C-alpha cells in the first residue's frame, strides 16, 4: 500500500493539503485529494476539497467513470 498526506501552511490564515492512497492488492483504493483552508476573516472559516477515486471498484459503482467529489 502507498499513502501520503501533506499539509502546508501558506501563512497564518491559509493552508493547502494533499492526499494520495493506492493499494495494489485491492481494487478499492486508488484515490487522491487536494484541499484549501482559509481562516483570515473573523468568525468565518472557508474550506474546500476535491477528491477522486480511480479504482476499478469505484468505476463499477459509477457507470465506468471515476468517483469525484
């Protein structure tokens, strides 16, 4: 299995993140994600994330296409 999770603070209010997961012994895991977080506005926290699973298992449940969110 291969896995990585990275986080980088751009400054005191902004953060980038990235994740990767792959399991060659399973058809369920071949996914990655990227995220962004901003907390520079009082009482507001903005978070976004994009993820994609390219495994055969995810494609079988999604009419042959990778699962994305």
